[in-house]
């Protein structure tokens, strides 16, 4: 996972492109593109606590911002 954070403008650009895919009926393309946007750290931590580590690891979500905030071992720590 990358330690670099994505700018708000980059996140918005990706979201707009993903929405265009969704509106064109390409839900897989939408999901794939949206998964490149880092999940906000507080949501990643909430998902870890409520849905579990395995769910997050299998989700395909970009967890780089959570890793940058909580440390590289945040998923394995309690």
C-alpha cells in the first residue's frame, strides 16, 4: 500500500469518472475505479471493528490513508 495521500481534486476526478461508468451501466468499472480512492481512516477503522480484518483484506479497498495514519500493522493489531 502506498504511503502517499491522494488530493481531494484527484479523489473528485476519480469519483466523477466512476459515476460516468455507473450511469453507463458499468457497475464493475465503477467499483474498480472507486476502490482506487483511499478509504478515510476513520471508516477503515470502523469497518475493521464491525466487519473484521478479513473483510477489509478481501474488499479491494485502498487502505493507504489508514495505514499512513495508524501504522503498517494497524490491521493485525487490536
